[in-house]
C-alpha cells in the first residue's frame, strides 16, 4: 500500500520519494526500542542487545534521509507529507508493536525488502542514464567511509546493503519471537 501511494505521489522522482519514505523508515526502530526499553524496565530484565540494534537501525535510516536532503531540499508539499505520514505511521506502528512485536518486526522486514528492491531500481535508472549520478555528499562519504570521489550510486549501494541488514535483523527478531525465544541476543549478520 505504501509503495502504491509513493508511486502515485512521486513516480520516478526517486530523491523526493526517498526523502518521504526514509522519514517513515526511521520510525519503527525508535518505536520498538522505546517499547522494549520500557518492558525491560518493568520486568527488570536485560534486553540482550536488542535496544541498541533497534536504535542503530533508526539512526541508519536517519542517515539515509540526510543524504537525500543534502542533494535535494524537500518542498513544502513533501514536508507536509512527512508530517502527516510520520504522525500516522508512528501511531500505527506503536499500536502494532504494543499488541504484537513479532508482527511489527515482520512488517519492518518486508518494508526493508521493498527498500532493497527500490534502491535496486534507482541504481538501474542511474546506470541507464535516466537519473543523475552527482558526487556523494560529504556527509555520506564520512558516514559510510566511501572514497572521496564517490558518487550517488556508491551511496545508494551502501544504503541498499543497510536495508538488507535491516531486513535480516527484523525477520530474525520476528522468528525469535515466533518461536517463543523472547529477547535472544541480536542476530549476527555479516554485511
């Protein structure tokens, strides 16, 4: 459903589409980390690394957003879209996570799978010359430790790798919760 809405609003304007979608993508990690933190405090148990992993996911998603904000400033319409989408998605994800953390992690895993696919399409558009491939913003070069002459395509590949890790982590968390192994250690995903 989100892809359909994004396709309708932005079409092949990948930069603008990414700005809006990455502001939403940063929500689940923060929501899950907050609710898990509160659960661990209430039950006086260790989180076994889940909170840090989820906060890292939220931070990485914010980094994805900052790359595209450095390249294209969002329009007033996009800022309004972000406000509305974040408000809706934060509350929806909060409720889903509150009632079924397993389902929430599974949904996020599927979102990340779609992001891997979407970044792949963006890379094809750049490769085929239908989208620009400007120099990577300095922020991105520093964040992903890219070469100084990196281009946007290099950044998108790094982001695609991040999304694949987020996909695997969230599906792993959902699998752990489904099997009844509440709060296992974070999965060991090697990029």
